[in-house]
C-alpha cells in the first residue's frame, strides 16, 4: 500500500534516525488537548517537484553560496511534500479511530502495526534528510523559514518539539473516556513514568551542552577576534573567524543531533509500552496536533498578510 520515497542525498550519520527508532542503537502543567485534525480543502500547492538537496554546481565561483541557497530551498520543497504524505497517513490512522467509535470491527494487530510502521518510516525519512542537510548548513534548522511562527514557537526546543511534551499529550489522552489509551494498565503507567524521568535527564543534558556552546561563543578568544576585525578590517581576521565559526557550526550540529536522538528515543520508548491500537491512537493524536498547528499558523499568516495589504 505504501511506497517509501527515495532517500534524498547525503550520507546517513553513524547514529541514524533509522537505527534509533528501530531500537538497534542506544544513545502547574499545561495539558495539550486531544485534537482531531480536519484538513482544509485547500492543500498547499505542489508547484514543482522537490529539487535534490545536494546539487553541486559545476562552476567554482560562488559555489558555496549557491549550495547554501539550494540546501534551503531543497529542504523546503522536501518538507512540503513530506507534510502532504503525513496528512495522507493521518487519514488512514483516523479511519481506525472512526471504526472503533462506530463499534465496527477494528483491524487486527498485524494491520495496526503496518500503520504504525508507516508512520515511523515517514518520521525516520524526515530526520535522515534533516541530518544530511545539516552537514552542509545547520543554521537554517535553528530558524526554519519553512515553518510558520506558530510552528516555530512549538518547535523551539533545539530545532524541534520538546520530548517531554509527548508525555503531556499522552496524559491528556489517557483521561479521555472510551479510548484504548484510557485502558492503560498500571504496569504501562509505571513504565511510562520511568521513561518520562529518563527523558527529562536526557533533556537537561542536551540543554547544558547548548548552554556550554552559547557561553563558548562569547569567550575571550571570540571577543579578541571581534576586536581584531573591527580594528584592522575583515581581511586580517577572516581566516581566524572562519575557523572559529566552523567550530561553532560543528557544535550546533552536535547539539541538534543530540536533541533529535532524545526525540526519537522518546517516541520509540513510548510506542514500545503501548498496545498496537494504543499506538495508533497516540500517533493519530500526535500527527493531528502537528498538522493542526500548521493549519492555524498558515491561517494567522494569511490574516496578517491581508491586514498589511489593507493598510497600504
């Protein structure tokens, strides 16, 4: 039923998202309401096919600048197509939800697991492409232009969603009567709580690393480079600054990947505790929230654009 997209360029990092989700690699609270996504009839237009993310020009002059531009637009195109398939996947998850609510026969566990595998494969594709793209330029992922401001507000924890948010969503779902998640056993609840505590420790570890990197960017050596550049112009300090910034970019890429690892391990750990039907319901709610935020963000953006046009 599902056809996996071809992998887009780049070398998968040694600790890849694929391994993290498959489990072969170890690396007053606000409650997020249960949201059912109702897609707009107006989908984002597919204006052109996604460009290859790694497309290197033959010309040497301006090669790096063009590559950065192509990386940015290439990932934006990929992300738009990725969202369209995510919406399609959500429709299939919601069909299971409707069948359950209508007292129809729910698909067997094997079929439900196929749906779950479809979701995790699609998520792994996103992180695989993200990591490959970040090898050439990590900065766009810390201020992604392909997201709306509302999505950026939700995904502001080191280039993505904060892992502990998954437990808040799960807590809200558990309290919703009539769902498979409401029937979680005490053993399942205990395991989820243990996972939550482990994830919080991992989050704090990544946050400390980011804090260390931010402090390093303002250390004495960087200050001396800034002073040297202001006194003697860019030519004298350009080489030294390039070396220093290369170290900063490497640190940011490392932090981004560490944060993504926590996200992927949180998702895998949660799914491992749940039954097949509970997994489908949890993933349906997660995808619904993700797509609903985009829909709201696009609506806010369009409304703001119309106001600006009227003011002119």
